[in-house]
């Protein structure tokens, strides 16, 4: 079984799963969304024809999306949500909107976020509490952008 939270899946995994599902639509695939700010899950009970390669770079990219999720959604410690936060107009909604039905859309929205020459989407969405972490988040995004443009994957050494 392949399982993951779509919001945090790497661009590569989203692409691989999307391609595999196009080639082999599975009857026993399920996806659900709990609420706006909760996870969108994909569960696939796959057979031998459903091949997806998961590498450490996918985990590094997932960690980046989790980091961004925290910076955008929360405005303090202990899951203190940002008062007045509008999920539907945030980059988080862009990552998840329609993703439950179309993984290609989820992948393309992440590509647009990563490959943007400026960090405007990040600057416009980060909560006030985490503004001091904006340079770190933008540095990470630029590392992913550089690697994406060179068609390479981010590894631990790149982040260090």
C-alpha cells in the first residue's frame, strides 16, 4: 500500500503516482479530505504493475513543505493558529485545492512555488510570528529552485 499526505508529497512522487494512476487506474484507490487545514490522504493498494520510486530526496522535500505549512498556518507555539487566517486564499489551499482529484495539479502548483524567481508567495503568506524564519525558508526554497532548474534532486549536503 502506498500512502501519503498529498500536501507534503514531493513533486517527483506526485508526478510518479499521477502517471502510474493514468496507466493503471486502480479500483481500490481512496482519497479523502477531513477539513480545510487538515491532510488530504491518498491510499493506493497497488499490485506489481504500480511502481513508484521513493528516495531520500522525497523526504527532504516533504520536510520543506511541512516547514512551510507551519510557518503559514500557525502564529505561535503549541498549534496556535493565526487569528483571521484565510486558508482558502493561502498557498496551502493552492497546494491542496483539487489535489484530491488531480495529482498533476498538485505537482504543478508546487513547481510554480519552487521555480518562482522571487519568494513573493512565501513573503505574502508567512505568519507574523515566524517572520524571523523567512530568510531560512527562502534559502531552502532557492536551493530547491536551483536543483529543480538543473534537473537534480536536493540532498542533505545541499541543505547543510
